[in-house]
């Protein structure tokens, strides 16, 4: 297998972030930084399809062996302008890249129609070294590929999943400390209800099973945003609600945890909750505000949530999300939320202009929370915001000179943030680490 090495860029920013950030709006809480953090940036040496863009996906996996390995799931160009072919790009500790196409049963690379915001891949590596990819599903039957063993081909294993023949959308997946995987997805194609389900890959027995339907309500659809597992094995889920059957604009961003040792679900105060939860029984992070409506109109201009991501400080959830409030001038601002006193505290991270449906959040031992977001204009568009002890937010350009317009982030076991940065205008994918 060809293993190209690529030119590496070390971006030591020496420009004022005031030149990088749009001018903050009144009330914005993010201040410009003096200089950006050191970031190593590489261009992934494989062509990327312009359809490789989403907000909900989990396209990055990392693994510490003889060094840090990184896996990027992405869409390659298909045979026509309206199709794509999913693949994995693997970066070895020595910086060499290799390509792993997703193969159908006939040995040919899988190909699917483009569907921005839906037909993008999520990936994870289990405790036995097998790679798992869920891809290109918008109310479709399972499209699931994995390796049989480390280093093997990534082949079709869709028949191994429960819930065969039902429509799957928004699969997000993560690896637990014991090597199991957890997957959350919206399941079903009903016009009046589309629930969220949680699945588990039992690594020891190589088997998928249903954990539970974690959220469901009449005339509502569930939009999974993210999930992660803490050191004790507890699963943390983040999701939104929308008017059924589907819409680009959602409401009542919510949190839920699951303890595999007891089979119980709980809210952020560790109070047990019965599943499936509904909007009325969910632990709501961002509730409805004045004038907010449940609308299935994709031209809706009112207040709404659109995209959110989750990290942990130990076992405490920390959340970044985008919300269009009544006073935001139509802009989706970036917010940070955490549980406190039986409720949720919300802070404005960025209110200086319009943002893209792309977020990330990690927890760093020095910086605390790092909230990543993408602006829709400017020379540099990917920023990381941190909060000082006095509560002020400071934003830095993460990749000066790189015009990425989408984002995903995964923190590796060495404590570095690995960034997945598509530039959809130039069909280019970048790897960065900071």
C-alpha cells in the first residue's frame, strides 16, 4: 500500500487576532487574542469530495500504539458530480498516510449519492483494533463497514446490525475505555415520530445490540449531536428535538447519561429518568425562548438550535452549541453550557457574526474548555476560544492561512487536540494538531 508523506506546516501565528476576527457585535463576550497557538497542519494527500460537510458527524478516531495513530473518515469524489465514495485516511506516528476505501461485497469501493448534512461518515476504532464506519444514511437502511482484524480491508457488515430495514440518520459513534463502542442515531421514517436509539458494540463478543430507545415523542424528531464515555464507562448523550418529520432548525438541546453497570439513564444531577424521554422529561440545556416556534419549515427564521458538541471534565458534561436568539440579527451565536445547582449555566462564547454549522469542544488541563467554531467569512475562519479566570473569552485563529470551512475535533490520549478541517471550496481535507 502506498504510504505518502506530506509537507508539514508549523503555523506560529504572529498576527493580531483582531485582524482575523470579525468585529464583535455589541454584547459579544469573546475578545481577540494576541497570537494564535502553535499548530502543526498537514494537507491530507487524497482528494476530498465537496459533499464532505456536516455538523453532527464524528469522523475522527485516534489510537495510541507505538505512537499516535489518527483515522479520518471522509467522502472521496464519486463517478459523477452528484456522488461520493467513502474512505478512511490513516496517519501513522511517523507522519505517513495510507488510504483505506470502504468496499462492497464485490470488492468495489462503495459509492452513494451526495446529500450534504446527511451522507457523511462517522468512525471509531474498537479495543481489538477493528475500524468501524457508518456512512451515507438519510433514512436509509444500515450502511456499515468494518475491518475483520487490524490492518484488514474495510468491508460491508451492514447485516450485523439490529433494526434491519428501517431508516437510519445521523449516526454518531465513540469508543468506551473497555474497547466497546456506543452508537446513537435517529431511527425510522415516520411522519409523526422519529426517535433516537442507542446501540452497543460488545467488543469481546463482536456483536451489536440495542441498548434502548432513549428519546421519542409524538410529532417530534430526535437529532443526535454527540456522545462520549467517561472513565467509569458511563455514556453521555447530547441531542436536539425538532417538529416531525424533519427540519434544519431544532429546539430544546438536551442531555442524558446511561450507566451500563445498572442499565439506568439519568439527568445531569444523576437523578434517574425513564426512557424514552420526551421534550417534557428531557434534561434541557437550552430551552425555548420568547417567540420560538416548533416549525418544520426549512425557511424558518426564528429562534432555534443548530449543532452542538460535548466533552467531559472527569464525568461532568461540558457543551458547546449554536443558538439563533431573537436579538442576534439572524446569526447563530456560539454558547458554552455546564450543569450547576440543578440546572444549566450558559455563557456566550462568540457573538461577532454568522457562524457555520461546525463546532468542537475539548477539555484541556491548562486551558480548561476549548470551544472551536467556524465563521462564514474572513481570511481565517476556524477559531478556538478559551475562558480566563475573570470570565472573559479569548479567541485565536487555529490554522492561519488555511481556508477550512468545516470542523471536527477529537482529543487524543497524549492530550492534544486533533482537528479535521475540510475546505469544501477546494476539495481539500487538512489534519491539524495543537
